C-alpha cells in the first residue's frame, strides 16, 4: 500500500516539476503593480466596461435566499434585455444548488447560464459521496456550470492525490457541464501555493479556475489573479488545453474589475477575452458597471 501511495504522489510531483512554482511573493507584487500602473489606464473604456458586464456571474449566496427571492433575482435578468437593449446581458446566474430549479423555471434569456456552487461550498468539508450527489442533483435540476472548492486542508497537508481524485470524480459527474474550481487563494497565502493548486486543479480536470468563495477574507487579489493566469498560460503551452479564469469575492468597484481584465489581457491575451474563458463572480458589480456606463446611479439588480 505504501508503495502505491508513493507512486501516486510521484505523479503529482512530476506534474508540478514541469512548471515554475518557486515564486517570490515580493516579486509577484512588484510585477503586478507595474503591470497595473502601465496597462490598466488604457482599459477604462465603455467597450471594456460593456464586455466586463457580459462576463459577470451574477451571484446570490445568502442564508436568507428563498425560491421567491431567487425567482425575483432571475426575473431582473429576464427584464434586462428590454430595459437595456444596447447592452449585452450577464454571463450566468450563480446560486446555491437547491435553487437551480427555481432559476431554470424562471430564466427566459437564452444565452445566460445557470451556475451552482456545490460540493460542500464554501468550505468543501464534507464526504465525497455528498459532494458527488449534490453536484449530480444540481445538474439534474438545470445547472449548466458547477463551482466547487478544492479540499484546501488536503492540499496544504500535501495530500495532492486525494485533492485531485476528488476534482476528477466531480468532473466525471459534470460531463459536458463546466466545472469551475475555487482555490480559495486567501487560505493558500503564498504565490507558490496558489501556483501549485492551480496546476493540480487543471491537471485534475478543471474547466475554469476561480480565486475565492467570497466567504473568506482576503478574497480575490490582483496578485493571486496574476499567478493563476500565469499557471493557465503555462498549462496551455504544455497541454494545448485552454482553461478559463474567474476572480470572485471582493470585486468592489469598476476599477477592481478593470484590473482583472488588464491582467487577463496582458498575461493570457485576446484568446481569453470572451465570457467562455473569463468570468467575474460578484453580486454588486452589475449595478456599479451599469451606473458607470450610463453616467448615473442605477440600482437595477
């Protein structure tokens, strides 16, 4: 048994060895700071803001959510097209799995996807059998996309095998449905950990990697985004597989959103600038972007 485990750990170490994971947090911070000051100002355009709106996973993840509140929330997305015919709609509505059916029954807009957080979100601390069942039930009820959190404790204790097996098992349940894997970068703390967790998540089958749950501080940071985008770029160079990127949590302003856009554009390039490969997880950014684009305060959602 010991040999068997050893063999598997070697597989993950061998995968990580193909990438540069020896990162300095200070160097990353300096690179990000330079990139933002040089490149972000040019992206403060109406075109970019409209694009960012189209990349939003409009999110409600409250203890107080109910079928009624989620249906109202969804109805706003239905109404958006007639109220703002000149703007693209959001990319997806993101809810707890028990509301997939309410969104599915209410949503009338073709292109908007239904995303569900699943698998013991936001801590990921439950049985794999429960994670698989919850994911399957969300998909059955109409989810198009599933957002899960890695087993952070397993990762930090070096049990890459269990962490990856779990992602793989959930991806098998998802089949064609997109699996977004949340690293919870605030819990990983270092650039090195973030890079390793990103690579292992992609290796295990993530279609997207996502910074944070928004339920823990710090949530998304430009530094974490930069490291994750570097990982996506290197993974694409090694495998030809294009994985998406989603910052989430703590996106409190239009400026914040433009910073993430800038990082994706500069590190990953034009190929990633569509809502097939770039999403923003947020509950407040929709109104902020609308207000900015229209030049007056709008509280639509």
